[in-house]
C-alpha cells in the first residue's frame, strides 16, 4: 500500500481567513501534507461567506489579504466548486481520501455522500467547533455517521462523538502552528499587551471584560492593542474607555509581525472551551507560542497535557491577570524563560508537520 495519497480537502475557505480561524491550520496542514509527498487539492465554494464578508467589510485590505495568501502559499493548490453534483464528483474523482470540514451545509454533505458511492475514496469529517456539544442536532443533520471517520480537534470532542453519537472511528486531531509562517524574530516592540481575537458572539463577553478590559484599566501605563472582527458598538466603546487601541481585522499572515512587536499576548477562551469542550486550545495558542511570545491564559484546563507547566501562565481571575501582566512587563528574564518554554513545546509536538504525519497514519489505517 503506497504511503502517498491523493487528498481532496473540502474547506469553507483557505483563501479568506475573515472570521475563519480554520483557514490558519488548514493552510499549514495542506503545505505540510504536500511536503510529505501527498497530492493535495483544497476545494472551496466560489461564493463563500468568509470571502464575501472580507470583501464587503475590508475594501482594499481584502484584496491585499487575498494577494498575501497567494504570495505566501504558492505551493497550495486551490480549486473552486459550485456545489453541484457533477462538480463535486469531479473533485472526488481519483482521490484516495476526502476530508470535509464541518463548516458545510447539510445539502453539500448529501451530495458528497451521494457522489462517494461512485468512487472508492474514504471520507473523513473534520470538526473544529463546539456544535457537537452545544447544537448536536445541527451535526446530526450533516449525516456524520455515514463518514468513514471523524477528525475531532480535541479529546473532549472525540468522546462526544463516541458516546453521544455512537461512532467508533474517531481520532483526536488537534490544530497546530504553521511554523513556516509563525516563528520568532527580533524586532522593535511597539505594544506591551496584544490580544488577537473576535468578540465571539457573546460566547466570551464576560471573559473579555474580566480578563482584558478590566486589567487594561488597571495597567493603564501599558500599550494595549486588540485585533479582531465583529465587535459590537458597546464592545468598541468598552475598549476605548479602557485605553485599548483597536485595530480591526488582522489578516492572519500579518499576525506574526504583530506578535513580534508585542511583549505579551493573552488567551481568552470562549465559554464552551472551559466547560463541555474542556482541554481544547484555539489555534491562536499554538501560533502565539510558536512566535516565542509570553502567553497568559484566562481560566482554561489543559486536561490533555498538551503543554508543560511553565509553557504559559494560567490565571483564575481578572486580578490575577493584572498581577501576571505587571510581573512579566517588569521581569524580562521571567518573560523570556516563559516564551522559550512555550516555543520549545510547540516545536516538539504541535507543528503542522506533526499533524500531517498523524493524518498520513490515519489515511494508511483507513485504506489498509
């Protein structure tokens, strides 16, 4: 059995990352898979939500973001489909494995499952969200039980698919940092504390007030910077009143420069990742640590042991966040040691190359 596979990767989008954090990992994964010798094509719908929102809200910045993707990833083969059966059948033709991200409609899944009957490829469902826990009826409408396996981006999610959905072929498949893009480099520091993230549709409003806005009021002499989209007016007002500079949409390929020019970054998880989906970090944790920047996390339990003690600081209250920020801004030696430990762990365990090797093993198991 050959160990090089033809892989069709059905994404919402890898070209646009506007409110689409999945693009970060999938870009790196596609590049890493290709570097291992696999034949990978990333398929996305020509008219997709993320790209539409990017072009609607960001103007010329949208064009530069898309151009930046193509310049940075000339090795990623992208293709478009219109959702019609004949188009999707052509996409599946000759593929050994098709990986379908969860951000697709039930109608799309129906067609892919129907077209799979005429081909011998294996189908994997890739889930990087909390809907299996928070809205399981939405996931059931995607007919996940008919896939050959599930790639779940955390052990808590894997257990949900096994116990709540009764599925057996489920692998824990974490996101990871694309270290061809995210890596440390010396540069001038023009901000003290940076947070890169979206408002979160009220899924972390309280947390943002406690772990970002409150500490910014307390550490008023620091330079605070926030990037993200979909901030309501009350959120923007709260940032302004706390002395935080809000800079809007940040193309992910510009995030390395922002991290390099900051002294500290924060992790503020959504509520679901503190409760039912405990133990699952967001992609930005991997990316930030890959940059060699000190990270302070709001309450989040690393129940899978993905990181070592001392890879980042975890705090349990807004007061502890304030104390930790002041300490790291004052103690450069402690900040450097924290950053180095986090970087070492990512390079040893959490790069897209690691995930591509894991996916290769899964494909070999499916096709055996």
